[in-house]
C-alpha cells in the first residue's frame, strides 16, 4: 500500500500547477508563434473543417474560433494548412514487383519461397524424380520408355521470345527516360515555383497576423518582414514592400534596410515617371535629397520648365498662332509658362531677330512661375520704309541660358 504524502510542520503549503494551453493573451504567445514560423514542424494531425466543427493540429475537435486544448486560432490554421493533405503513410504507395517476371526467381508463383527437392543419392539420380513421360535413371539422366532423349528443356524460351522481351525492355527504358526528362525539366520546376509562391503567401500572412514582437524575438520578426519586402519588391509591388521594410526599420535602425527602402522608392519612381502622382513626387524629392544615383536626371526631366509661344496681331489672344501679318501691324508674342518644381520661379530674357538680321536682347520684367502669362509686342517705327520678312522671338532661362522656346511670324507688304 502506498504511503500518504505528509506535510512537514512549518513548511509552506505545496501548490499544484497543472499544465494548460497557451492563449493569445499570454505574454509568451507571440514568441511561440514566431518560433513556429521560423522552424515549422510536421503536424501530427491535419487541420480539417466539418461545418461548425473543426479539428486542430493537436488533434482536438473544436466548435468555435479557438482550440480549447492548445489555443491556436481557427483562421490562422486555415491559412497555414493551404497545402494538400498527405497520404496516411506519408509516402506514395508502390506495388511489389511480380516475381514471375524474373527468370531464375527463388520464389513460387504465389509469392512463397520455392521448396528444395530431395538431393541426389550416391548414384547421382534424384529420389522421386518421376514424370508423366518416363523415369530418369543413372548418372547420365537417360529417359526410359518411349520417346527420344533431348538435352533442351521445354521451359527454356525460344529465340523469338527472348527478342520480344528485349524489345519490351528497350521500349520501357526509353519511356522511363522520356518521363524522367519531362519531370526534371518541366514538371519539377513548375512544382517548385508553386511551392515557393505558397510559402511566400504563408510567410506574408503570418507577418500580417502575428502580434507585435516582444523583446526576445525582434530579430526573427525583422527577418520575416525583410523577406516579405524583398519578395514584393521583386514582383514590382513597391508600395506594399515599403510597408514591410518600414516595419523592419521600426524594429532596428539598420543601414541595409534603409538602402532597401530607397531601392523600393526608386523602383516606384521609375515605374511612374511618365504620369507621376503624389507618391512619385514625394519619393523623388527624398531620393534627390539622399543623393540616390539616377534620381537627379529624372527630377530635372520631370520638373523642367516649358513655354508655349503664339504670335499674332491680337492683343489678348493666347491661343491663335498666325503665320503672317501686315508689316504695319503691331505683333504680339504671347507666352504661357509651365513646369518647374513646386513653389519654384523662373527669370527670363528674350532675343528678337528682325527681317534684316538685326538682333536685340532684353530681360523680361519680374520672375515667373508655373501658370504665368505675359505678352511681348513689337512694331516697325516706319513700316513703309522697313523690310518685309520673318520676325523671330526666342525666349531663354536667365540662370542657365537654355533656350526654352521660339516662334516666328512673317511681315508682309
């Protein structure tokens, strides 16, 4: 009989601490989930759903959204167990080879081992070696009774049978080689790509659903965020990749992650440089400020100044561009300024070239920004005595001396 446990006088009372499932609200829940993500294990039971009921990977049958045994969530398991359920044995079944197909087999047709007959006696003849056609006798094995003796056995395949078997073996070998080549070069790479896509999908899903990292596991979580960002960046999803890179940067101020953030922003800028948008302009300014290679050229092209010039003899018409006017008319060159960086301004000067070849250069008053309009006018002082021909107007950036635009109009008699 077992002795009862006794409590020593004055000793503190012993308390029992039975094990219990880990719940999402427990402090160690996040660490356990991250360890499960970094080192996945093969479950003993497969997650399956049966209407309102479902089986957890620990084997518990549940009704609800959380396992009553281990505390895992039903929705998380549904995302993890996206692959097909394996066979019960874990391996594909194989049919045993038929022993009757092999010559000289030691097995009987029904699969049982062949039984050895009685051994030959001193005279060299086997005991009990009778057949329906006669009896063997003597060491030479000569048959008694009617019929001629023969050295060949009736069970030995003929030459035609051997050729047929050899041909079948060659055909089977060629089929196996062709099947192996198809599996190696076509099917296996496709399966590997699908498995990689599923693995990346599970990794991203885990990153989105895991709780905020606690002190012991920031390195593992940061690595998961960086991997997810790399995968999205390779697919051209730069905005989504920046979400994960920024999460990784929040865990640790690392130069390699900063570089990945700049790379993702430059990828977005290059993909949207034709149309541009708010993200494009924000990222472009940050890249130029950081001195990122290639960003300045895109910046200069996107924020380049442009002017639209029309020539006519109408004072307030900024849209009608005429080819010729009377030489006695007042000529107007109407200019509209576009482009430039936000809140930037521009200083201008012009050069007017008269039909006789004389050129005049003069500054345009004030500074100009995107959306500005101004008009410059010209007229002969003595039209009847002046030469007809082409009047040309050229507009320049005063700081860079770049030609921004030009227009001409013909002065007729």
